[in-house]
C-alpha cells in the first residue's frame, strides 16, 4: 500500500510518501489512520484531529469508512484552497 502525505501532514510525519504493509485487519481508511498513529509521535501528532484531513483512494476522494486494500494508493492532505 502506498501512502502519500501533503502539506502539514508531510511536515509532521517527516516524509512525503511511503510503502507500508499494515495488518490484515486494516480494511478502511479509519483503521489505517488508527494503525499509523501507533507508529510514532509524528504520526500521532499528524492524525490527532481528523476533521481537517481529506483522503483520496486511488486518486478518488474517499471517506474514512472507505474500504482499502494492499494495492491501493492513499493520499492524505488538508483541504485545498484556491486563490
């Protein structure tokens, strides 16, 4: 599973992307985020409040209850504003 982090999520985790193999019971975006929080203080800080975070699964906007699989690409980012 490929994860992409943008903006302040990238700053707090310290990386822009990574490939992970979460446990088999991680089947939704929410479960993935719960698992990521356990990976260290940067992740815990990045995902402490999910309200401002948006998600895309395979380049399609998704909800935290969306199903995910081992071959998916998950992007996590704050809301995008134009100017």
